[in-house]
């Protein structure tokens, strides 16, 4: 009898999400491929078997009776490296000030940029590692991390180098995105800064980023400027992503289709035509319900419409100083309670489709033979408990690369 490193047995539900190598859409998002009273065998960091009544010798046997086992969460949109917190903005929000009002009073992104520029690499590394630790405890085993709080060449490179270091030293896997075009720094005009992003920053991205993102929004970067940056990123081997239509409909969803983006993120205000085009080209819609929640908005991304149109939907925390949560369970809860996604759709969006949104679906996002053993065990009897029992951490055990962490 073969000996394995870990054998998980007697799980009330094993949410495998097996059966697809492409982003899931429409009814597929409700198909979790659940095995009841199931087992998983792990050896050398990989899943070698999933099923019922598996018979292996094991160095470590985990009895998951009454519990739910599923893939580790994948968080495909975070801004994990930054310095400075902005809790002082809450009083302003409660008084009805808009994001732009807060920006004028010294808050917003430029406060974070100033703090991040001042911070040493050691300080940023320590703070960011703590955030990753918290994400891991709450069940996230892979995340995307964006630069964007530097807005100058020196600090953008500093952030990306820290992200690379974190990927090397932290248990989590980190996929880096270059977001130099997160805002226009006060010391430059917009067209001038676009040229800096293209001529100074992008040529230095080799080995530091997989994706290039841009904040395409009114009073930030126009569709034309965003297209210019994303097309330039492609020339340096970076796959496009885009912050699209968060505050107003700029046509960002359509731009995502036109430049061949892997995902368009936010999408609160996207036009029906833009969403239809995304569905036609299978551009993943990464939804961030934590952001309107923190901004105390009534409007959320139209998840139901998007799923019915056939857009593959993913979920992410948007972890940043304006939306500070490391907890994908909370994001699933918001998706169900405020965007009317089913528990199964939200779990698909937070695991397999999220992995697709950062190009990692071949190795993570589902529990299948040969995949990386990124597994979480939740102290709840079934997957529907995740949105039902909110405000606590349901994750009991996290297994990353076949090791209990």
C-alpha cells in the first residue's frame, strides 16, 4: 500500500470544482462537483487522489468528519504592498464626503503614495508579510499583488521587488501586476506621466511582473491613454488587466475586450454592450464587493446580469488601505448577500475562476489529481455555511503545497 504525506478522510463535503480547464460561466458556476464523505491523498506537494474511502498509509491522517474541504482561496486583485493606514477617512465618509472630497483634504491615494515612498524596503516587507499571514489564516493560498502606490519609477520598482521577495519567502504564491498607472502624481501632467510609465517603467519590468494594469476612469486615465499603456505593456510581454468602469462608464469593459485583457475589474457602471462583448470574448469579470461596502455605496457590480450574459465571474478582496480586508470568506458573504450570487457561484468565483483570472488555473483552484495541494478545511458541515455563518473565520486548517501551514 502506497504511503502518502497527508490523508484527509470522512469529509462531509469535498468541494472539488473538477471538470473544467476554462473559466466557468452561467450554470457551470453552480457545479461544485461535491464528493460527500470523501477523502484526499497528498504526496510531495501534489494531490494524488480524490474520492471515497481511499486506502493509503499516511504520515498524517486528518479526520474531517462534519467538515467541508475545498481548494484554497485565490485572491486575484490585491494591493498588498503599501505603507500607512487611512482610518481617519472614516469620519469623513460618515459625514458624506466623496472620495474626491477626501482626496482634496489630504486623504486618498496620494496619502498612501507619500507614506509608501517614505517607507524603507524592510518596513514595507514586514508590513506586507503580516497582511499575507492574515490572508493565509483566512484560507487564501494564492494571490495577485499590484504595484501602484509609488507613482514614480524608483518606488514602483521597489514595490515589485518586495512582491518578488515575498513570493520567494512566504508560504503563499504571489503573482505580480504592474500598476504604475494607478493615478497621476501631482508633480506631472497626465500625458507626461503616461510617457514615463511607457518609456521609463515598462522597460524595467523584466522578471518583476506578469500583468500590466491601468486605472481607466474619469479624471484619471482616459480610454485612449489606457489603451496606449496596455498595448505598450504587451510589447514587454505583460498581459493586460484593467480597472474598469468603477465610478462612471468610461467604456473600460469594451477596452478590455479590444486589448485582449485577461480580466476587467470592478465593473460597477459598465454598459450592457461592454458586458456582452466581455462575455463573447470570455474576459473574466473580477468583482470587488468589499470596495462599495467600505465606501458605503448602494451600488454593487451587477453580478446576476453578468452571470446570465455568460461572463466568467471571479471575486477578490481589493485588499488596500481604502478597503482593508484579507478575508475572502467575507467577500463571498458580500457576494451572496449584496450581489445575489448563490453560495456555489461565489465559491467558484473565489477559487477556480479567480485562478483563471491570474493564469494559475492549471495548477490551483480545484482539487484534482496532479494539482498543487492547496487545500483548506472549514469547520462547517457544507459550503452553504460560508455565507450563512458570517463574522467569524471558518477555516480550521490550511494546507499549502502539501504542508499544513
